[in-house]
């Protein structure tokens, strides 16, 4: 589904991604972790063309993300993206946040888009909040709306960029529960997160990044039981001691 081959990226002189290579198969859940500034978020933003990379190739379902001829907005409608800060339209009600792109990008009629939106609000357990504005919701509820909005476009894969890092601790579980449900239903997912409990529960593989490089890319059981590098071992011991 997602193929990343020798991808490198620079911000001016700064080499933020260095020869990154990995693949995500259909139905697979891959967690990307690593210290701050390791290039995790940049890597997944390259997957749907939100960040431009200078070297290498990324194929999404056979389509070259970096090719000039690729219609990126069409591609992005097939790759759901959930950000750290919900990115909802504050002036639109929840239901409108879920229907606007369906109508404008997919060309759905208002009734079809609304029906789809209401079904997805049920999925994320927010049916009673359809007529509220984002500011009337908690952070956890807003993030669940953001997930429903991404799903409204019928994506074939989902990218999550630290979806719980801006949330209060008690709201994290409600968002992770929705993500676990998606994973169990077979959604292809690439998730940048420090939530190691989530990784242990649903990830097929864990990618560990440091200084712009993919240092480890292993099945989750191998990664947690015996990290192959000192850097991953140090990272895990710090993270796990904090998360209890």
C-alpha cells in the first residue's frame, strides 16, 4: 500500500530525513516512534505530499507521490490524515466539518454526505454532538471528530501524526479506543505516537527513528522484547518508565 524508498529531505542545510526505506502492506498497522526531532512527523507528511522530499520515491497504492503529474488533492482524499491539533473548521458545526470535503472533493450530494457523516459520528460515539461547534467539545471529542472527518472520505489508509499528544491524559484513551477499533477492522495505518500501550496492542511493526534515519523496523514483539540497538533500548526504557 505504501512504499518508501531511499527518501531524503532537507530544510535548507538541515538533513531531516536520511535515506529512509520501509513499506506498509494493506491492512497493516505500523507505529513510528523516536525522540523529538527524529523526523517521524516529516516522514508521514511526505507520504501524502504535505511535505516535499528531494530524493527517493514514495508510492501510495502504486501512485508516485513525488511525481509532478500526480493530482495530490485526489491522492489525499484516499489517505486520511489526523493531526496533533485537530485542524477542525471552528466556524462550522461538527456535521458541516464532516460533509464539506465530501461535497467539494468527492462530489457527493448534501443528503448522502450528511448520512455518511451521521453514521461516522455513531462510530466515534459522538452522535449527540452533530450540531455543536468544535469549541463546545473537549479535546478528545474534537480529535474523534477529526478521525470521523478523515473517514468520511473513504480512505484506503490512515496517517496519524501524534494524535494524542495535545490531549489531557483522561482524554487519550477515548481517542486510542477509536484507533484500536479501526485497526481491528483492517484499516491500513501509519501512526506516529509515544503511546507504547497502543503499539503493543495493535501494531504489526514498530519503526524507530533517530536523527532522520530509520534505525529499527521490526515486528512489535521483537522490538519490545529485544531492541536491536542501544538507541532504541534507551528510548524504550525512558518511555516505559514514564508510562508505567
